[in-house]
C-alpha cells in the first residue's frame, strides 16, 4: 500500500487496504470465532460488511475501529463499475489513501487489544 502511495496509484492502494482488512478479519474469525453466524457457515461466502459487524459484535472492534472499518469498506466499494459510472465519482487522492491507511491501523490495533 505504501508502494502504491509512492507511485501515485491511490486507487490501487485503497483497494489493497480493503483486501487486507477482509483477509485479516477472515483469518481472525476462522481462528477465534464459532463456526456460524446465524445460518451462515464459515465456508459460506462472507462480505466485508458482515465481517465488520461480526468483529464489532464479538468485541474485537471498539467503536473507533468499527467506524474505521466501515469507512474502508465504503470507500473500497466506490470502485465498483456500476457505482462509478452511475454517479459523480469520488477522486481517489493521496489524502484519501492516507486516511484509509490510518483507518486500517486503528482496526488492526483494536484487534490486537481485544483478542
């Protein structure tokens, strides 16, 4: 993600930020959680909103980390073609990437404190 920032590839860095969050949460749930969320088994496809909610419900995320994780999810979702083509797209700048990297740090720090 820092290499993307150095290269000016801010959109790629933001996508990687979301992918890192998703991977970390999936690994955490597989390591520390019960095998179900309602009717969903861990082998089922989960999306980032469900992973964020699960981490918050289990106390792995404090309020700040949950809000940070949701910002990452929402900004990452802005790259989907349907959203991007149908509205006035957001500019993906160095500042936006730096904010998402701070959000990622807040979420990871919360996981480390609460697990």
